[in-house]
C-alpha cells in the first residue's frame, strides 16, 4: 500500500487512513515522495538532499501503529518516475487539501487509474 507524498497535512491524513486499512491486511505502508530533477542538473545530484527529505517525511510515520517505510524517487518526469516506482495494480492513497476536480492530484489519479492502479482519495479535513 502506497501513500503518495503531496504535502504534510494531506499526506498525514492519507497515512492515517492507510494505517487503518493496512492493519486489517497486515500490510506495510510505503510513503513515496517523487521529486523531479531539472535537466541542467545531473540526475544523481538533485537540488534537495535525500537525507533531509527523508528525515522530514519520517516524522510523519513516527507513532503509526503499522510498519511504514519512506522512499524518495528522483527523476526527470514526475509521472514516469511515479509509474516506475509502483508495482502493478498498486493501491495508492492520495491526500487532498481541497476537493477541486482539476487539482494536480486528481490528474495523477486519473493517469494512475489508466495504468491499472487503485486510487483512494483522503481529505485532510
């Protein structure tokens, strides 16, 4: 089960929901943070330090009642990197700050769904 990192509040809401779902399935929850690296930079030298990002995201996972791991994926294209990071037919939880239909998170969900993944939206409200 994968929680897609968007920002702190929505991701925390999605993580709580994932913990509830995963508890019954005895599953491990993965927080996936996809970061794009602009072309002027080498792919192995992203603008943000992986260790700092990992520590920031790990604080979200602290205190969760289920095993949680953090993965940070760097790539040139967000959606390509995301699709490569998911196993076939993954369950992906996406936290939303607001329920606007044209949000980037909803566009991602539509593309992921088209590739066979199951999407669960979680509102941070």
